[in-house]
C-alpha cells in the first residue's frame, strides 16, 4: 500500500512541476524599447511623407499593432521615465517641472512599486540597459545644497558603489549611465559599480553633437555609446534565452537625443540631415534586437513595445528637415517640451505574434503610464491599491476584444509643469502658451491671450483655433475633471492617494479657484 501511495505522490509531484514549468514557458518575455526624443513623424509607418524609411520599426507595425493615439505622460524625459516604471503621472512625484541632472538623487522612492519589481515578484528576470535619468545616490566627496543642475559637476568618489539605482528599483541586472548623453558624468555603471574611472574631461560645442563639459570614463566614447549599450542588450537576450526563464528588458536608448552622432555607415544615408542619419541608426538597433530574439527562438512569444519618451527635439533642426519635406511631428503642433501634441504624441507599437494580429491598428487612447496595468492583466496578477494609480490596461485592444478601454481621458504635462486634459476629441490646456520651447513663450508672448486653450483635435489637429470662449461649459467640465484627478491622487478606480511634495502654486492656481 505504501509504495503505491509514494508512487502516486511522486507522479502528482512531477505533474505539478510540469504544470508550473508549462505556465512559465507560456508567459511572454517583455522587451520595452524606449527611443529618446523621437517624433511620431520619424517612423515611416506613421508618416508616408517621411524623408527616410525605417524598415525595422515598420516591421513591428506590419507584424503587430500600431497605436495612433498614444502619448507620453510628459513632454520631457525624466518625468516620462518615472511614469513608465511606476504607472503614475510624473507630476504626482517630487519633480513638478524640468528634468533631473546627472548627479541627482533618486526620484522613485524606496516604497514605490515599479514595473521591474512587479515582474520580479511574478518570476521574471528583469534588466535595465541604457539611459536611466531617474537619479541615484553617488558617494559625494562633500555636501552640496544643490545637486540637480544640468551643467553642474560634483565631486564624486567613483570607486564607491552607487545606491538606490536600478538594482534597488526592480532590476536584477543593469548597465547604463545616469542621465542623458549631453549631461555629465559620462561613465558606465554595471549593476552598482562604475566600469571605468573618469580619466578626462570632455566637451563638444557643435550644435548637433552638443554635450556639456564633464568627467568621462576611460571606456566611454559618446559616438560609440548607442552601439555599446545595444551589445549589452543583445548579450542579455542571449543569456536569458539560454536560461529559459521569462524576462523583462527595459532598453532605454540614448538616441536620437543630442549629441546627434551617427556612425559613419549611416552618414548621408537618410537624404535628410545628421538627425535623419541618426534615426536610421536607431531603426537599425530595433532590427538588431528583433533579430536577436528571432535567432534565439523567442520572437513569437515576446511582447516588444516600441515608443519614445517625448516628441522630437528642436536640435534636430526642423527648418533644415523641412527643406527635404520631413516633419518629425507629422503635422502636429510643437515638439519636445511643449504641451501641444508634438510634445507628447509618439509612435507606439506592440509586436507579439502569438497574440497580436499582424498589421492591426488601434485608435485607443494610450499613455506611457499604462505598461504596469497591461502587464498585470496579462499575468492575471492584481496591483496593490497604492501602486500604478494612473495605469490603464490596453490588453483588450491588443486582443481585439470588443470591451472598451477604461481610459477615457488623459493628462498631459510640459517641461514648465503646465497641464492639459484630453477627453474624446477635446483638449483643454490650462495655460496661454506652449509651456515649453515654442511660441507663445512664457517669458514673453502671452500678453493678451486667454488663460486657457480649448481645441477640438478632430477638426483642428494643428491646435490653431482656440474655442475657449465659444464653449465655456466644456471648459468648466474639463477643468473640473482635471482638478478632481489631481486632488484624488489617482485617475484609476480605488481609494484616494497622496501626491508627493508641495504643488507649485503658479502651475495649479486654477485648481483652487484662483
């Protein structure tokens, strides 16, 4: 009797192991590729009039889903990166405007759940490669009253490990640098250690190849940074393919952001300018990642999400690109930093052959905060009530289900911290100007303009006809909705949460009846 019982238990155990193994093998890998300062018109699958073709990005669209109404949470990089990893609007954090510097402290608090940590809990190996720009703790040689300046260089003991970096924010492996490629210090950090100590100070004052003066690691070459971090990402994919367990790779490219430094093999190939050439190099990187997944037999069951952290930068030289008929904003008003559509409307592609129909297109409203809720629904793993407060799943759109998305509105935010809210075709901007780098500018040009701007994007995609005086009731309704979302600490259903830090009065005075 006992041997039969033991035999039965043995086979039951084997069955459980096989069941768990099968579940793990069917869970998709997730690769999130984030371009830096790429406009929606820079992908030829969105812009048939583009001066150049992006075949590898277009392949993701051709074999996956292309979202036509996708937006970053902010029109600049640090805030958007915060929202991608936390599922929370960036303006709920301590950072109310602008971006962090290369020596800044961590923006994501220790008790904040991130996409990386959430997936670790679900059994995923997680990795970050590339541009972090969310702050971490260097070992400073002395105390400073200000550490966030973009041109500021602090005294750092680079022999000491960093603290509160990617490894303590949900990533099992990390390789990258602290900020943008034009903000010092210029050193690589693998896990928590600098790979090579700074041995020189570098600076480039060329308009397109621009970077600020700062300490540079012995193994750091600005021109080679994109191919270098790409090799690290590809090596990670190879390792995880051999390991056989599901993984999440957050690959944050440093391009086509300044310094605009295309490799010689791409120079002159876009028939546009150096920015166009650099975009071809970005497209090639997407092709390398796709090919690595394919060669490892992982492509079919890997969710690839490709997007950008905000719109194209004016450093790309819009007038020069216009001479060859290329518009990085694809007809939308403004660019990086602005509250207008060009600042935050971005390419957003999802490639997952076993689930997502090839060549599908969705006009569902999507925000870069939405990764966490989508992954949670995919894994059928609920999120805590105090996490991902502004994240809505777009899984139903991927699966082509009839059930509508619960995201019916979205909040936009500019580099100055100016707000806008969008519901349906209607967009209310709570500021007279761009809130960024295009006219009307806050430092001159707002005189005589209404305090608010109201646009119907279906009829006026260029945001030229301000309807604020014609539809006062719609202005009031949108304003009331935005105020409610701000004060509730969340836009998703659930108990109210607290925003971090004190609001900057000048940015939100309208929310308090002023």
